[in-house]
């Protein structure tokens, strides 16, 4: 019997637009894309699918661990490297408004 080849995507999740924290962006994720369309249940109106692979989402500490897992389990995976963001820390930015060494008087 021949094994079916599974396809997956390995990526590092980006931070959400609603938060400035980067807590959930450290790990690497292996997930499977949907292979079939979703159907709407005529009675309840719920969206359903017979594709259970879309529910699988594996987290790894490093990209190398995720790639090694995929190759060990015969999963063809595409790796998407994250786009690194330039951190803009300005001297005398917002925190300077509350500095004890501020030269001028801070008024509203």
C-alpha cells in the first residue's frame, strides 16, 4: 500500500494587531492547509468539513525541529521565514514625558 503524501506549512506566527506583545511569536508552527471545501449544514447553519487535518497544529521550539519532524513523518512542508520588524526606539520618546531629568515643564 502506498502512503499518501501530506503537505504542510511551517511558519512562525506574527503578533496580533490588537496587542503589542510578542509572547506567542517565539514558537514555530506546522499546520496543514484545507484539502476540501467546507459545507454549510442545512439544518443548523454550522460550517463543517470532513477534513480533520486542518485541526492539527503542532508547535515546535525551533524551525529545525519542525523541519526534522516533517521529514521524519514523510510530510512535504514549505517553510515561510518571518519578516523581521525594525524596532524603532526613539531617544526622548513617549517615556521622556515622565522623566525626572526633564528640562522643561510638562503641561497639557
